[in-house]
C-alpha cells in the first residue's frame, strides 16, 4: 500500500476500529511539557541488546528529529525495525504535580505502526505485535500512562521506543509529531478492556454474541462512572444500546457484567464501550466481532457477458509476445537459490516486472506465485520455503513498475468503462505471471500455487478463477470484493471514487458499480475448483471481514478460514504456516513424482 494512501485511510481506520485505539476526552493539563523534537535513532531490532536500558550509552546513535520523516533525514529502518531514545528531565514546578497525580501521561502524537515504549528500562506501553506475529496497522495518537514508581522526578529519565513498520521506510513519528508529557489525569489512570467471550471473536451456532468489559483503576481514588454500550452493524446501522452506573474502586478492577446479542443476523458488528466520569472525562474502546460469517448473503451481481468479457481479454493477452528477460542479482542469491529480476510484456504490450527465486537443485520444482498489496514497495521472494521456486509479481504501475506508472490513482483509473479500467490489465498481468513460471524448464507446471494479502489476496482469487493451472491458494484479508457493501463499511477506496466523481460529475454511481461488477472477486470466486485457506483480521476496516467472506462464500471447492481477533489489516504467522501446509499437501512437495 502506498504511503499516501496508507496514511490517509489508516488514520481514518484506527480512529474508529482498532481494539487498542481508545479515545480520551479531557481538559488539557496546564502543566503539559513539550520535550522537544530531538531524538537519538538506531535502525534494527536490537535483539538481545540493552537499547531500552536507562544506562545504555547511545552517543554513537544518529541524531534525528521527530517532526520530519526519517527518510528525509537520511535514515532508514532495518527489516522494518528502528529505535528512538531520549532523555527527560522534569521541570521543578512540575515535579510536585506529578507526585500528586501518581505519574505522567506521555503523548507521542501520531505514531506508526506498532511499538513498545520503555521508561527507565520499564515497559510502560505497547501497541500491536511485532513479527513474526505482526498485528497492526496502527497510525493513531499514542498516549501511555507511566506510574510514579517508574520515574525519577528529580533526575534524568530515559524513554526508549522500539518500533516496526513493514510498509513504509519511515515508521515512528508521523505528521510532525512532538512528544509531550503531563501529570496524569483521572482518566489516564484507567484501563478499559472489552473482553469478547469467544477466542477468535467469531460466534457460531447457538452462541449469542457476548462481551464482558472491565475497567482497571490504577489511581488512589475510587470513582463513579456511567457506562454506555452501543452495538451497530459493521455498516453503522444501530442494533442495541445499554447504559449503567458503576463504582470503580481504587487500585482495583471493576467488572460490568456480560452484554449479549441474541438472534443476531449473520455478519459483523461493532461494539463501542464508553466510560464517562463525573466532570466529563471519558474513554472509549471499540471492538469488532462476527456471527456466522459463512452465512453472509452477498449474491453475485455479474453481468450476462461476464465470462465472455474475460474470455476475450485472455485471448488478447495470448496474442502479446511476453519476451521474458531475466537478469541475475548475485547479492540476493542465497545458498540454495539464484535471484533474478524478471521483465515481460503483458496486455496492451505493458512492461511488467518481478523477482524470481530459482532453486539451484536440479529437477522439476513446484512454484509459488505471490501477488503484492496495493502500492507495496518491491520485495524479494521468500527463500526459506524449501522445495519451492518462488516468483513475486509487480502488476502494472505498482512496485517495480511504479517509476513508469501512467495509471494515476490505480483504483479509479478508467473506472467509467470496463474496457479501460485499470484492473482489466492488472488481472491479465496476474495470468502473465503464470505464463512466465509455466515457461521455465525447472518448474513443474502442474504444481503452481498462488498467495497474497490485501490486493494480493484478491489477485490470487483472480488467478485461481481464470486459470486452471493454479492448484491451491492462500488469501489474506482479500481486497476488491462486494463493492456496494464495502463502500458502506470502510472509508477507502470509496474516498478515491468520491474524489474522482467530483472531477467527473458525468460518471454516475450506477456506472461505477456496473464497471466494478466485472472486477469484483465475489463474482469470480465461484469458478475456483481448488483448495484454499483464507486469513482475516477481525478488526480490519481497510478490507473488512464482510467483504472477505462475500467472496469466500461463493467458493465451492475445499476451503477453510482463520480469524485473528485483534489484528487489523494483517494476519498472524499461523496463517502463513497454514498456507505453506496447504501447498505442501496439495502440490505433494517432498514426494517423488
């Protein structure tokens, strides 16, 4: 996903749909202290290091500022990881206020994408999960309570932040953020948790949807609060609301009982829990849950000429000579693989590229073709999936092809006509990748699997729907599905279409949906005849679970799904393992043929 698109849509997303993204409404503290934009920075994960320790010597680290992207300062992450460090000294007038408040609240401003925050070597806050079980993506405001016992009021303090950003070369502070510190308010010392009474947040059968919120009070004062619980569909249609008064004892956790939803319609629901103190201070948590998602009704809306349209496009692709060109990349070639840069011609003679990991071992190999996310930066194939050749394709205008992009905003390019729409050519690029691997002498053309997440998940559905050479697929959080419902649930890509229509008022919504129906993967998925596994992030509001299942439910072949309850637009490592297991079993990897 491109940085511009990612920042715009995910700022919207995680303000409303992240489990850990709570909103706080409170009076600004007059003792708020701007600690300045200067930081020390070091790229890398820092495994088995003491980079979070107070006494660690960071003089050799780079000096950076938080109000400018790291890339603009000549700094890049290492495998997505980086660290910030900074010394804090509290002004004398502030010290007594902090003592009375029992700690401070640190406000990092907007921050991406997941991180751990340490003060004097003590972990005081965390958002998301680091790889290999990456859970994100979070771009919202970060506020962390730091208890008094973690602080040195009269001496030096050190804040250290370990962060990961797998999409952007920057990560960390966003939008000219400058950290502030202030004495903690009453609400800062409260931690609201929405406990869902199902492990993966997906309720099935006779189980009624149920949550059991709790609120932890880390302060020394008992509190009285009003709790409001509002349930809506994922498209924000009101379903149910409740309100109650609760007492929150000092240094204790208050329970609020169980709140259920019986006789729910199949689909996904948003639970918003709000806790308001006397005086107006308020905090909220929202969590998404599902009920019987395999019964979600999103019927096909394909046109009568749907199959004819794709048959004609495949014929046009076949008439284009691919002219495959391979160039060895020695520095990326490992012990068991040679890495190649590949270029080829696709529909309309468009030049597209990719990276190919060719096994050095003699013989015929199964192959994995991976399709990339929307606007993803180029990356090399995984060379740890032993037994497979591996090809990662960049579709037209994206990744390796972005320098020659002439498709503007991809999603809306040519959206008023199915014959000029961007994804017409992009879908044919997907098939050209299969042509490439099938042309290789070292590849067994009867053992091709495809995979990808987000846009890559959708393109994998396209590959398996339009080409019988695909024998298995693993799709994560698939994009490009069920557009009329999609645009009611999530802010993007509808926002791109709104912008396009403002510039082209002659293009009606009816015409937009008519075009998109030819590229909706729910209209393609019924043609899949091979096994698949799908992974979803239940908190995803970029490619929300509803649209994932709209396509999945049309598949008639062997299939299974995995839900990652606290993940947003991502899936856990277990999904990747499940995909590998499916490929090994289906393609008979390791068996003589």
